[in-house]
């Protein structure tokens, strides 16, 4: 499961492609995502876990930007992903201009089953349900809490900083595996 020469840029690109595909199905369009940094380095990590975390973060940003600019004639601003290689860790920042999260709701984003989207389980009677179930962009309420759990399990962290009315920055800190002990009881 651990890839000793994982390219974070490759995993970021795959997660963006997957998230944009779901956004296209949900909205008929998807904001652009720009990636900066991380072009020539690799490190040891679990690509599947990293993909899941990045997918959730990019998906949330795509939904926020798509919702905010749904009625606008302006093109939505791109989502920016920055990959920074540090001496002890790798940090990936996902920034959007999707309107942000109210301070009163910020603490609740880490609660399982909390969502600001309509529950996808209520829409199971449409055509998508007959084709094996709908592919939805949001609504289950486990993406952020599970992503933070994955990050922390391997000695990293996930932080979300939001500016209500403007947008959100998510910082995914990834510890370079091999220099932290597994957090077991």
C-alpha cells in the first residue's frame, strides 16, 4: 500500500480529474483547477489515502464555486492547488473563492454526517437510481472527518481556514513516512 516513490503531483492530478468528472455530471460544468509546485519530487506515502483526501477537498471546492457562480454570467475563478515540499513534511493547499464557511458552522465540519448539501439518499427515485445509484458531489457528511482521520493516522493533519463571503483554504499536511511512530493506543 505504501509507495516509496509517490509523486504527489500525479495523485493531485488524478484526484482533480475524478472530482471534476463528478462535478460535470452534477452541474454540467466544472471550474478549472490550477496546480502549482511539486513537479519533480517523490516521497513515501499511501497513494490511495492521499487520493481520497484530495478528492474530497477538491470536490468540496468545486461544489462551493459551482454553487456560488451558478446564476452568474461571469466565469468562476479557478481553484488553486499548491504542493510544497518541506524538510519534514509535504503540505498541499487547496484554495477556492466559493463563498467560504460561516464561523458558526466551522466547528461542525468535522462532525460525521454533518453536511450543508441536500442528502443524496432523498433523491434515490430518479433515473440515476435505476442506473445503479446516483453519483453525487456532496451530502453524505463523512468526507472531511475521514480525510482528517487519514492525515492524522500517518502523522499529518488537515486544517480548514475560511473567510465567510470569500472562500476557503484547506491545508493538508503530510508527514514523510518513516520518521513517526504509528499512533496506536
